[in-house]
C-alpha cells in the first residue's frame, strides 16, 4: 500500500490527470487509484475487445474509477483543499454548465455569486501553480533533504503524527522488531506516532488485491503480535484496513 501512495504523490500533474504512471524498471503501467498493474507487451481483453497495456489501463480507470476527475474530487478535503461548496462548483464547471444553469442546479443564489466562485477557484489554481514551482525550486537547491514517509491516502486524520522521517521510521521499526522486520513485534508502543509506524509496517503483510475473512486477518496479525484484536481495531481506525458492515470481509484501503 505504501508503494502506490508514494507513486501517487510522486506523479506529475499530467500523470494524475491520466490516472496512471509507467514504471520503466518493471515495464508496467500502474493505476494511481488502486495500484493495479498492466504489463507492457501483454494484450488484455475487455468485452471481446483486445487492448495493448497502456490503452487497457485507460479502460480500467474508466470502468473501475469512472474518471480521475471523480476520483480526485472525492479525495478528502485535506488533499484537495476544497470546501463542500467549492467541490460542487468544480463539478458543475466540469459538466460545462454556465452560470445561470448552476444557479438553477443550486436552487438559489445569483449569477454574480457563481462568477465570484469561478474567480476564487481560478485564483486558487494560480496560487497552487506558483507554490508548486517554489517548492520544486527550493528542493532542487537544497543540499540535504529530509525525506518523509509518504502519508497513506486513506488516513482518517492527518496531523503531527504523520510527520515521520525515514530515519525515524527505521529507528522505531528496529526498536520494536528486534528479530528483524519479518519477526514478531516485541511490544505495541503507547505513543501515537510510533503506533502509526508499526501499523504502517503491519499492513504490508496483507495483499492489497485480496479480500480476507476476519479469521484470516486475525491469523496474520497474531503471527506478529498476540493481541490481534487491538491491532485489528487500530488498523481500521487509522484507515489502513476497511471491512464490510457485518465484518465478514476485510481489505487494504488504498
């Protein structure tokens, strides 16, 4: 899961708009929404139509995620920076509605109010472009860059707990997995940031393309730490795992 989160944040604006990236080393196209991969050179079939890998990942994005516009718009506010009202406005603009049509859809307001929303959002876009350029330029000049562990996109609440450097992450894992990362967890820490680091590692034990029963989830966690009930609860609370209402199926949230 951490892999797809990292690829998502490392993707360019154009790649985010397309919804996939190409991994040159693995020679595969990767969906930025769910992490599914499509190997270059392999022919894929959908509804009796054959596709090359890059075209098929485009079909996949449309079939499984509707569109990257919808996927990105439905990300949490902490990532989009948009209020619920602004999200509605962006959706209406994407639909190609004019100001009068939007007023009708909103069942109130005025065309001047809609024009103000358009102006505000365009200014927000300009600011985002300048800020992105500034940060990229500053990082290019920085001799020593502090590398942070990528935040998983399904985090339920992003705060200072997620301010984790790679060095800090490695140190906590070494301290709590004294027999190596494939070994047992010596103790579950009390500090929230350390809990997050442990949970982030623990979720790598699960296959992101698989659905699990509660019994299977318990077995995987128990192989690392005896109190599987507590760790299972935290994995769900922190947004690493999700489950059906009746608890019959669990899966990795991407």
